[in-house]
C-alpha cells in the first residue's frame, strides 16, 4: 500500500500521482468509518421513509464527498484528536458518539490538570466538534462548560514567545557576494532556495513542491506555478512572477545558473530541488524524483545564513517574513 511494486514503478508519473491520491482517499475513508460515519448515513437513509437502490448508492458516495470538506491533513489531525478523547471517555464507561457535554468537559479538565498546552486543548475541542458535525449530530463543544474551559486554557501559564528575526536584502547580497565565483551545485541549490523564498514570499512547503516544468523563463522575468498553498484552501492554484534584478542576488540569474549546473530539463516533471550526491569529481541531483526534506533544507539554509549573520535567531520562515517586511526591489 505504501510503495510501488515492480509493475507499478514502470507506469507513468501521472498514473502514480492519481493512484497516490486514490490511496489517500481510501485511507481517509477508513478514518471516517472509524467514527461511525457509514452507520450514521445508513441509519438516516433507512429512517427517511423512502428507501431505493438509488438512495443506497448515493449514500455510499456521501462519504467520498465529505472527504473534500477539509484537507486530508486536517481530517487526519481531527480524527486522532477525537480518538484520544474517545479512548478517555470509553475507559471511564462513557459514550463518545454522541458525547455528553459533561464528559467532554471532564476530558478537557483532565488535559488541563496534567499541564497540557492551549493548542492541545484546542485540538481536542476541534476534533470533537468535527466528529459530531460531520455526522449531523448535536455538537457538545457549544456547552458553556466546554467554552469556559477553552478560555481557561488560554490563561494557563506558558512560555513567552520568542520571535524569529527576519532576513534583509543586505544579508542576501553579502551571502551571494561570498559565493559569487562558486560553481558548486550544492551551494547554488541552497542560494537559489534562499532567494526564491525571499523574492517570491514563499513558504518552504511551496518551494519544495515546485517541479522543473512549473517554471517559465521570459526575457526579463520568470513565472512559477504554485499548485498547493497553505492559504489556498480550495486548491485553485496560483502563479507568481519574479522580475529580473540588477544586483548579485538577482533571482533570475541565480535560477538560470542552477538550471545550467544541474542540467535540468525545463519540461521535466521532477522536483526542482532534490538531494545531491557526490561521487569523485561528480556532483549532481539524485536521479530519484524525491523532494528535499524540510529538516535537511533547514540545516543547509540556516548554516549558509549564519555564516553572514551569526547573531540572528533565524528559521526558514525568516526568509518569507523578510521579503514581506522589506520588498526585494533592490535585488
């Protein structure tokens, strides 16, 4: 289920993408059945007073369409939050679907009593709300006990927030100046990711998902197609355009250089930023179509930036934040 067999691995990338989506939907269908959704739908159909073969078939499809009400990651998060609540209530002899408001309040009290953070309590409430709303059952989280316990969680002692510093244009220009004569593919890959995150206001999730064919070069700019974004809830997709600059940190020239060094085919379906291997005098992107992991990208990018600004408290998000606070018009 989790990997391709010898026959499947030879099929086209389009087939494998569609098959992967189908398998995710199947796994989520099992998730929704795990909260008794299928039984609830069948019960509602049988009680409506008009049972037909068409109603039965449509009832089976309701689950599939309900999957699209939230993203797969959101469904998974809510499901496991609800299951932890279900385990607690069932252990004490209660019923989780439909859950009694007092049982939910007792569960939240249990979380607060053992020192759980505000986010843990909120996840529990949202998971319980999701499990009831998706089945058309009365939501127990609207009870005043639950609402006030949510407020109490926000007032619990917590660590003060330590915000990350943002990156400036000057830091990026100094970084690119340091490697201006470098033709090492590993260095150029890291610099290209850094500049794209800054100039395009991109999250790492969006950068890592870019494929070679998603980039189109023109005379004085290039465009990037973004198919999935945190703020694009309905997956409509978007396209960003980045103009050619005049400084050494120009995103256009740096991306062109990366394409040349990595010998990238602009029509390829492979991920643009992949891990790199070295063998004697050869330095190249791995042949497997595998995106660079967040952990490795953070390690590479932060170490490059720290070489210029060692005293700053930075993360990958510092690049997007820096681009938004100081538009990269000087690049």
